[in-house]
C-alpha cells in the first residue's frame, strides 16, 4: 500500500524549475526570453516600450515593442494583442504604476499554458521578464539554487 501511495504522489509532483529559465511567448512572436522566476511577485511582467493603446472595432488593443534579449537593442519584436485589463501594480521599489494586462500563451520546457502579463519598461532590470507565482502555481516547484533546468536557451 505504501508503494502505491508513493508512486501516486510522485506522478502528481510538479516539475522543478530554476530561479531563472528560458521561455517562449509564441503568440507574441517571442521565441526566447530569459526570465527571473519570482515567487515573491504575484503577477508576471514583460519588458515593453513604445506601448500604444488603441481601439479596434470596440476591442481595447495594445501595440508594443520588446527587446527580448538582455543587452541587445538591435533585436526588436513588435506585438499587438487585446488588452485584458488595466491594473495598478506596485514595483519592487514600492512605486505604483498603472499597466496594461494581456493574456498570452507561455511555453516553458514541454509545457504551455495561458498566463496574464503586465507590460512595463524593464530596461533597468536584470531580466526582460519576471515570471510571478500565479503563472507557476500548481505547475512547477522552484529550486532557488539552480538555473535553466527546463532547456531552451539563447541561440543568438
């Protein structure tokens, strides 16, 4: 009986990810971006600039640009997607900022699922994207002492 319980528990154990990983946002045209996995942050945030909100046939939209690779401003991706919400988010410096929220598909390792992302300028930050606890909840355990456990990686 104990063996059966242990094998059942092992089958439902989430995959382990490191404190930083590579992921893709295929619906936005981003094939790879290095992220900091931050369980202290509730929401996820993507580095975006030239953020323009507009209306298309009654649907709130946002168009923005992304430099997905840190310290590389020559590789720019322009994306356009519906706005899910507008939220006040408190940054790690304690300042509140109104940010557009989008929903998009994220691909990490062999898994993919929809997540909510806030758009903000993260030029001064060490990572182009922050993956918050809502995005990894019930999917991954985070090992804060390890990195890049799920594959991917910069090919540039």
